[in-house]
C-alpha cells in the first residue's frame, strides 16, 4: 500500500436553501472523487476527468492543490512533500451553483490531511475551507453532509448539521450556461431593509424547524427569499416561471441553488412526483430559451470521506 496516496469522495452542495443566504446549505448525492499522491520531489501532475475537465487549471493555480498545500504548510509538511499527482473524477456540474469549488477545496484539504496523519479534525478543516471559499455555506455540508446551519464570528466557524425528519427528493434543473459566484454577488445590494431581513429570518427559522420536525405544511413558504434571489432573477432567465412550474407540479418549495444558475425544488419522497417536477422545470426553462437538464438527487448524509 502506498502511504502517500489516498482517494476521497466529496458531495455536491446547495447553499442558501432560499432564505438562508450564506448560512444554510445541504449536501446532495452527486460526488467528485480525488486521488491524491504526495511526492517528495517538486513535480506537479494534474489529471481531470468529467464535468468541465478541460477548464480546470493543471498548474499551481489549481484550487485542489492550493487546498492540499494549505494542510501541508499548517502541519509543517511543506518541506517534506513538495509535489503531487492529482487525479480527479468530477460529476458535480461546474459553476452552476452545486458547490463544485467547495468540493474541490474540501477534497484537497481532506486528502492531504489524511496522508499526513490527520493532524486536523473536521472543525479545523471547516475553518480552513471557509478561509479559502470566503463563506461556509457550501463547504460545511460538503464536510459534514445533511442540512447545515453555519455561522462565522471573527474567523471562527460554527456548523450544526442535521438530518430532516421528512424524507425529501431534491430536483435540480441545471441550465446549460455557467454563472460565476463573483458576478452573482456583484448584483447584490450592500444593505437591505429591516422588512426584508425580518421576512428572511422568519422563513429561515421556519425552514429549519419544519425540516427537523417533519412538518410538511410549514415548508410551503419557507424556501422564499428577499435578500438575494430578487436581484439575481435577471441572471437566470425564466427563474420565476420555473419556480411556478415546480410548485404547480407539487414541489414543497423551490429556490435558487447557491448563487445559481441551478434551481432546486424539494418534494416529499413518499409522493413519487419528482420525475414530473423535473420535466416541468426543464420545460419552463425551455419556454425561456434556456436548455437545461434535470438531476434527481437525495440528501447526502455523510459528507466527505476517504474511500481508499
Ligand atoms: N451563499 C453564496 C451566494 C453561495 O449565494 O453567493 C455561492 O457560493
């Protein structure tokens, strides 16, 4: 067995969950795998397969390698391991609001941490990942799985991860165009009204309570938002029509996935209506001249883990 080599699997994630801007997130059953081999010699080989593989940097700028190096530096192993071989199999659509960059960061951190003997626990990995990503709402569920609530206070990140009592299907409509988080954040206002803040506090609280207690009827308005989605509507043509189509087909709620452009709807597993919701969402996008495909996923309950 090669002691300097490890393979990790990291789930895709959906941040915000409607009202929980930069705080709420969930992990979904779609995964990127990373095989990392650390080398003593100063040589870097990066191979990427799968979604967006051709756009991934294969030099020092690669985010997975940057994350791995952070672990090496903070554990005083940067002199010992100067190079690496990275092999990635990516299934999470890139730049679509499903946490592909969070998955890359968490994969690099988790794999390097494992090889150097796990000097850091999950909470420390979360802190490092948040430093790189800037906000914890994708990296937290990528690390812990489930639904997550995260707060940051002067660099200290707290995450509470829970599994809802209600079994949900996640229906994701994936448009055929990417959207950079930077651009999707540029359209947001610097401050918001008290009225909008109150609107979101109520919904975010209601969402968490309803999920934890399995109270379906309280979810009907709990995914609504006034803090970011209204400003991002212009970046995702047909967003409201897709929301409407999903709800009409029986979705409990629907929102922008992270900064978009993916839209994510939620339905009760017991109702078996996820296929129909998916068809309706894709159709509604099509009416707005947006080609999209649909993913039907479950909640990932495990988070990042070492598979070999
Ligand atoms: N909370 C972030 C946003 C998620 O909405 O901008 C994207 O990384």
